[in-house]
C-alpha cells in the first residue's frame, strides 16, 4: 500500500467505532495524523480510542448522534481545544435502511436515514469549514473534506430509495461546497463505494425480504467484479483523496465500486 504522510494534519473522522471509520482512524493515525473521532456508540468509540492511544497515536473523541447538530459543534470545539486546528474531515457516519420497495418503506425509518446520512453531513461541514479556513490561513496548509456517499448516491438503487436519496443529497452538498471554497485552500470530494464487507452491509442483506443468500447473489450479479469491496480498498482511497498531492482534485465523486457504474 502507498504510504502517506499526514504528520502535520488534524483529522476528524465520524463513525470511527467500527468498519470503514475505524480502519480509517488506524491508517491516518499510522500516517502521523492527530485524530478527533466520533461514533454513535460510546463503547465502540472508547474502545477504538483506547486501542489507538496504546499504539502511540494522538487521539481524542466524543460519542454522539451525528444527526444532532450539537454533536458537530462539540467535535469541532474539541479539535480546536486539543489540537488548535482542523485540516481534514472524513464525514463517514451513516446508517442504512431495510431493503424494501418505496411504498413499503417505513416513513419514520426514511426520515431517520435522511437525518443521519444527509443532515448529519450538512451539520458536519457547517461547523468544520470555519475552523478549516482559519487553520489554512494560520498555517498555510490546505484542507480537505471527504464525504462518504455511495454508489447509491450516483445511480438508482431499487429497494433502497430513502438511502439513495440521502446519498444523492450528499453528492450535491459536496459539489456545492467544492465550488464555494475552491479558492480557499479547501477541497471537498465524495467517496462513492459500492457494497463493502462491513457490518452495515451484512445487516442490509440480513433484512432483505429475499433472505441473505438470495439478496447477496442478486447484489453481486450486477457487479462486474462479482464481489464485495474490502475495507482496506476503500480506506486506501480515503487517504489518496485527502493527500496534499491531490491539490487540483475537488468537487468529484470517487467511485470505488468494482466497475458497477460502467456496467
């Protein structure tokens, strides 16, 4: 794997208690970053922080629901209090929905998905950006935001209508913010993975009305590579997208999907 140097960067990662966020925290920490972490689950977050601290990384964090605006406020305040800056944000926290046709989707569930997956990203960027601009002005170091969207955010996704709508919204937020801050040393991009081997994906398959095996077979039948993505394949793209080497890369949707969008 390519080795990146983030030793001069403060990196905020939401959804860092497990899956992609947990692995991203490990990789950014190993690359020298100071870490500000969040997860909905306090136990998972504390375990992640404890492990990372034992490996010698500079890390702090706050548990909380990213759909609550106050969580984003507190996270940015923590970054400034502990490290005096914020240079990179990985807005990774999100939830899935039960697989169901639109007219069978529970309305409360749809609202919750949009609150977490879309409004959570809006709140995050709203409070991250001012500190990032301040940090860039003070240090001369560029900043980057990477929002976790999905292949479902750039194409239709049957049986996942609310989730797809939320992720399309994340892409729109990303592109709009990229244009607003293009001259301010702040790049904003979206990562759009296809189904990856995480617990969230496993849970989606388990709740399918077709059953786990049939749902997975249907899912993979449309993927040219015929397999799920692996966590490290997605996290490697996170580091690449946030690297200062990509100083001309903004407003983009980076698809890591086994060729799904070309099929």
